[in-house]
C-alpha cells in the first residue's frame, strides 16, 4: 500500500499539469489511493468532499489518471473513484459493487430464461401451424383427430421438458393450447386437460 501511495505522490504533479480547473485540482489534492487489485486502482475522496469527487469520475480525467498511473506502475489500469478514504469505506464500496453485480447477473439470467422460454414456445407454436397445414382433408373429423393427438403429445412433451414455470411461460403454454383448440374444434379447457394428463400434472 505504501508503494501505491508513493507512486501516486510521484505521478500527481504530472496528472495535475494535464488538467485544468480548481475543482479537479482540489479533488486530486485530497484523493488517496486505497487499493490496487488485479488492475483495478481504487482511489478515495473524503466523504465531506464527495461533491467534488465527480471531477475525478469525468471520463477524460479518469482516463488520464489511468494512463499516467498505469505508466508509473507498468500496467494497464481501471480507476474506480469511491467516497471515503478508509479501509472501511473501501470495503463498503466493494460490497455495494458486488451486490450490484449480483443483481445485474440475476436480472440477466432472468432475461435469458424468458428469451429461451419464449423462443421454445414460439417454435412449438409455429410447428403446430406447419403440422396442421400438412393435414390433408382438414374437414374430415378423423384427420383433425389425428392432428389433435399429435399436437397434444407435442405440447405435453414440451411441458415436461420445462425446468420451471413463470407467468410468461404459462401464457405461452396457453397460447399453444388455444392454437390446438382453434385447429381441432375442441374447447381449450378440454385440450388443456388432455395435455396436463399426458404431462403427469393431473
């Protein structure tokens, strides 16, 4: 840590000579390097001066600090400006970032699951249309019955392959049921009952 502080002290004049403005100079004078870990340099600004910390978060200034400190340290850096100059302040900022990443990952996983579920059911929906289009003499009830049995089997197998269900999945499932009901002239409740029986849910 002392080494980073020494490097910061040595690089600070060069950084200050490359920027203009009382605010950014004041922020630099009070900034303190807190940690260097895997290319991430955390620099703190006193809590009571958090209003001027924004000067260091400006993209051009931040990039300048990264370039000059990176040159002095001999590595590529990503600078993170935090509020506070103590280890406790750094720990709090790291916990906050970790929680933000967790929530972002959770949201992304949910979005991917929704896209996968939607894509899966949309594919089944289109497959029902293609199968019905290939049925000859659709007016004959026996031919519609054969289509019905195949369609119920397809939806039941798809239903069983789903690992979890949410509102979107249920709506897409219901959409496929309605499509079979429309093509087969069978009430959608009856279609649903047959599918759920085959899927082992009734």
